[in-house]
C-alpha cells in the first residue's frame, strides 16, 4: 500500500505526501519548531522519516516559502479544517473484537446515524450506552453518516475535506475506534458513509499539492475528481488507499459510497 499521511511506529514516524508537480517540500514540526526537507521519489511522493517523535506531534507542509498547509491525508485535525495536522499512533489502541466475524449482508438491519445529533453530547462515545436499546429493536448494524473532517462542529458531513481524518468534535480517531470496538462486542456491525465524488470548499487544500481535480467534468457540488486524466494514478491511489485505511485502522465492516455516478472515469479500468 502506498504511504499516505503519517505512519507512526515505536517513536519513529514516516511522513509522506503526494505532490508530483512540486520541486521541493518541507515538513514543519510545530511543537519542536523543527524543519525537515523531504525527498521526492519517481512517483511524485515526498517522504521523510523522523526519529524520536511524540504521537501527538502537530505538523504542516510547505511547498512554497511562506505558505504552510495541513496534510491532504491527515489522520487527525484537532483544530478543524484550517488547523495543523496531528500524528496518530493507530497501533496504541487496544482492540477487543478479535472474535468478531461480521454479519452476512442479507441479514443486516441497518440504522443510519448522524453522530452529531443522535445524542445530546454529539459524540461517538455517547452512542455506546444506547447500543442495547438499538439491539432490542432488532438493529444489528450502524451506518454512520460521513465523519471525515468537515468545517464546524455539526454537519451532514457531505462537504468534508480530509478523507483520512475523523471529525474532531465527534471524538476524533480514538472515539470512533471505541464505538466500533463496543459495537463488535455486542454483535453490531459498523458501516461508514464516504464521499469520494467531490470535496467541500472550506479547508480544501488538495489543489495546493497535486492535480486532484479536473475541468473535463462537473458535479452539482463542485469540481470533479481527476480519475482519468494526467496524474490520475495518484488521485486513484489516494482514494483506494482510503478504503483500506478504514478497514485496517478502524475495523469497519463496510462502506456506503455516496453518489458513485458522479465519479467520471473513462480509463481502461474504472475506479470502482
């Protein structure tokens, strides 16, 4: 799997960002105010490995002097879409769902959940005490509306701008993991609504790094994703790796993909 975002392990962290048209890229660690020039490979990925780093380190990237942007594949945006990115140690979370085997698709009874309004607290963890009530009604699967980072604290989620980051106001990465962990222990599957056909306008920095968008097509919600033009391979990898990311790091049981007809792809092998 191509590296996107950060990969933290044993106090070392690999930072990777795709920017094929850029000549240079610098990683800026904010808490220690350290700068690291990144190295570009033939596929347009800038990489640098940093030793002795804390998992909650905040950082930004700079490809133009005086301009700093969060990671397009940030795993956490603790200060929202306009703030810096933060390193996440996914391996530190203790999962207790080793016995979980999933539920056959034909037996699923899905309940769509808007995390921000389902409870007074509007968080992942606040849902956990209500799982028994859902089970009593016959529900055996939650379908979470989009939870990737969006502007503000409550939202439908369909204008998210960070596909790898879990919404900070909902509880961030650990909050979602705790909910999935609890659901699996009670026999409930968890599906996530994802939006790959467009990106919201606020806090959208993708074009600062690479040609993620195309003007060959249009969507009712903004620019279309570049799935079949020049440099499309990197865009396709960004999204296909996102699918793997949700399964590997969050143990999700499935994805509900929004408006798939609005992903335009005339290449030999369609994205889907």
